[in-house]
């Protein structure tokens, strides 16, 4: 099938799925066959937590004088242009849309329209735009797992820097983007598919007050995580449980948490022969551990995605979770939760053993710090690519990232220098939008980050095959652990053959 025809078909099935004319399983299977290696399509993903630091927003934090000066000068020829971006609800997009884009628009005369949509609708907009080559959207928000499918439809930022020196932002410094994120999110083969824009990643978050009350220390191993959690559930249940999971049957959230447990026990999803390996010795040990951990979680955990998991911490139902770091600034907001100032962040538990990438298949990188990042890119179909490139540089430069991080906390910056920015460090105090968890996020990205495999069929496997089978197992209707994992192996083998 020709590339243009493939993208027309992809756009068609995505549109049908979003309109409710195609069920999820059929969509995932068809999308995989058309080469879309997406990890999070149509999973009912709710809005991610974003807590604005209202006090700082009222102080009128704004771009630096040098940035404003550059915007005024470089933007003159493009005044009156309108740019469009469709994006998931992420901390960077929310901060830019609600607080920061006005400075860009005033300085350049360029208007920016940002549509904040569920992730599957972002995919719908992107695929339709690519298939038609209409250039309705000038900038693309690209989930890490879409990089392969859309790598030829966006400009490599390195090429833009070289080809358009007159539009290059002073001190933009593309080498400042964290290498692990460039490799794990924004590169496909030898191309950069935009630059790293957003980085949700698993860290360990726990209730320090409860741990201290019971004489416990922050868990550094999976065994300590279990024994601590069991102690809390025993001593403080049924009002307080030691750990909250994200274990909704059939949901990508369950696959994310299972993957972190699998990697932490020395396993991998695929072996070097590209065969499913969740049913090997390490995989079965991981599922046994996960089963024991579930037994001391709050009732109803098998109905929770990451949102329910986060609410269990926020409302004082559970004392710890291994999950997305962007929840931490939300927990610190005294107007939204019962736990402001009570939570602490540490790096994920150390793996019992860790399988190396060359022992895995499809580019899988084991690491307990499961990541799910995205890139920002300029579309090759844009009618105003130069204006879009100016906006993209501004939106992802160190100064703007520092403002985003300070105003909204959330996920970590994707640039190394921003972690050391005085504005970011000064906001490391208890309160809404705190940045006091970011040293842990930074260390996790640098040393403990895990990335899922990259293959077209992964959409179906990660968001249907694995979490549906695990859901049945945890509900008691899927057979033994070995039977469950062997069943997944068989299903994955059939999917890859077919």
C-alpha cells in the first residue's frame, strides 16, 4: 500500500472510531496493521492533573526581556498569521494556552489557536490533516509511539536550525534537551520527530507522616514496598491502605503498572527473539508479586485507572503509589486534596535485576520509571511553517519551560538546564504547583527510565490483549498466573503473525 493511501485509511478508521462507528478492539487491530505503533489510543484517558500556581500567575511572570525582544524582531514579517495546534491536556499545553501565549501573540502579532482534546481526538485531527495534506494544523503534538508513523510529515528541528539561521532563536541550544528523552521520545531511526515536549514518568510517592508514625522508611526495593504497604494496611485498615494501584481491567493503565512491575523483577515484554516473554521465570515472579500487592490495596482498585489511583492518595485512602510524577503538585494543593505537604517523592524501587535492552525486542528499554512522553513538531503541510517554527522554538526554549514548570509544576522539564533554573528551584515549597519533586523526576529520567517496545501491533497488545487478560486473571476468571501469561503469549504470537 502506498504511503498516502495508508494514511487515508488510517484517517478513515480513526474518524470512525472517534465517532463511535468502530469498537476499540477493531480500531486497535486495524491501526496496528496500518503501522501506527500507539501505546494509548482510545483508552478513555481522562484529563491529566494540572494545578496552576495562582499566586505566581498573579505576579505576572512573563518571558525574559531578551526573549520578548527576539520575538518582536523575528515575528514582524508574520504579523497577522494564525497558527493552530491540537494537543492533549498536558501541563505545557495548559500553561501556554491559559497564561503564556498572550506574550507571544503581543510580541509577534501572530495568533495561536490551541485545541485541547482527548488523545484519540488529537490523533484523529493529525491523521486527517496528514492524509489530506491540507495543513489545517501548523504544529503537531506527537505521542512518543506515533513517531514512526509521522516522522516524514514533520520537519526535523536540526534541519530547520541549519536551513533558517535568520529565524534561529539565540541560545535555543538543542543539545540542552535531555539525551534520554531525545532517544526515547523524539527520535525515529536517524530523524528527530520534533523535540521533547512533555514527560510523564513513574516515580514513588508516599505519605511521609504515616511512614514516620509506623517507623517505616521510604521503600528502596520492591520487597520494602510490599512489606511497608502490608504493615500500613494491617495497622490502619480499613480506613487507610498501604498502596493504591491503577488496575482497571482492559485499560492501558493496568498495562503500565504491570510493565513497571515486570521490568522491576528482571523481566521484559519481549525477548531478543521478539517473542513475548512475560511468561518466563521473571515474568511469573512479577505477576506473583503484583498479586500479593493487590491483596493489600483498597477495595475497588480493579476499577481504577491512574485517576482513581491519584484520588486514593489525594483523599487520604492510600499511603503510597508508584505512578506519574505530575500528580505530586496536585497532591500539594490544599484546596484540592487532604494531603498537602504530607507526601514525599523518591526514585522508584530498585529492580531485583534488570534485563538489558539488547536482551529485549522491538527497542524495549526496561526500567521501573515507566515513561509516556511526547514531542512538539512543525507540520510539513503547514501554510505558515516559518511562523510555526518561531512559535515552536519559543514554546520549547529554556525560558518558557521554566515558566511552565514554575506556574504549573506537573511533569518534569525536558531540558537539563531548567531543573537548575532559580525560578524553578525557588518554587520547591509546599503548595499548588510545587516543584519540590523535580530532583526525583530528573534522576529517574537520567537513570531509571523505562520505555515500551515500538512495533505497529503494540497498540492492540498494550491496550487490549494484555490488560484484558490481566483483568480476567485478577477477577479470578483467567486461570493461573502461568495459564494467563501463556495465553497472552499465544494471543501476541497470533497478532504478530497476522
